[in-house]
């Protein structure tokens, strides 16, 4: 059996692909963005990871997300 090497100091990529899919961390209070209904989006997970608060409203064929706190 081959030995598995343990490595330290390798950063975890954001969003699973090296960058976040949505601009959660760049948003200021009052900023918003639109996500088409074809996109999966979960602002509750973003709230947990950023400590920010978001509000969502259905808008046309998608959802608009605001940073509120």
C-alpha cells in the first residue's frame, strides 16, 4: 500500500473552484445582485460564512439578493 503524504498550509479554495460563485464578500450594505431562476443560490449559507445578512425577493424570472446588514 502506498503511503499518503500529509501536507500543511494548503489553502482551501473558495467556492470549490478557487473563487466564489457569487459576490457575497464584496457586497456593502444596500448592494444587490440578480440571479436567474436557472441558478442555484443559497444566501443562508453565505450568511453563515460571512456573518452578513441578506434579503431575497423574487423578481421576474429570478431572484434579487440584497445585503441588509
